[in-house]
């Protein structure tokens, strides 16, 4: 009976650690920037990872101006490194997406526009306080693995107890 329980525990451990991590593919997609500006201000978004020296087209919502003139679509060629830069500004606060397509490859950048009077609060800090969780990813994965291992152990012990009760 102990051999079966040990085998079940070993199989549970192997099942947890033998499953490949999904979505860990190589980065074949272009790099899409994110930028922050204020209403009326402008910022440059540089998109990389496109084929070299091909025409690119950027599109944005109506509230966003690409380049100096009011345009929601603009075309430029990529450089020899496959990068292209667009200057964007917006007339209203919010978060906007800017889509760039070049050589059949698409990237989506994010432009965050803050109100012009943002930052008028009191305090001596130079920015917003951290609101995220800064634990290393390895610790999070190890904790999740330990939790799954504990669940598997409880299930195996329940099965073993049920089999002993029937014998």
C-alpha cells in the first residue's frame, strides 16, 4: 500500500514539474512602446522589430495627432535597423493605442495622456507611490508549485485512506 502511495506522490510531482511552461516563446513580435504625456504635449514613440527599409503606416484614434498636423494615419519608412518613430500628441486625457504596420508585421503602442494640471497635489515625493507587488517571479512560481503539491498530497492521502477503509 505504501508503494502505491509513494508512486502516486512521485507521479504528482512529475506532473507538476514536467508540464512545460506555456507562452514562453521567443520574441518574434516587434517592440511596442508606451509613453506618457500631458494634454497638448507631444512625445515620440519608437517602434522596433520591423523589416528594414519598408513602408510603415501608423493609425491612431481621432483625439491623437500624429506628427505636427492633425492626422490619424501617417506613413514613414522603417530605417535599416527596422525601427520607425512617430511623434504623437492628444487633445484629451486618456489612454490611446497607436497601431503601426510595416511589412506585414503589426505593433500596438500605448499613449497615456494625463490632464495638464496633474501633479498639483502636496507632498515632497517625486512620483506616485508603488502600488504593485515586487516579489520575484521565481518565488511566486515556487509558492504556486508548493500549493499544487499540497493539493496533490491531500488527494493522494484521501485515496489511500479510502482504499484502506475498504480493505
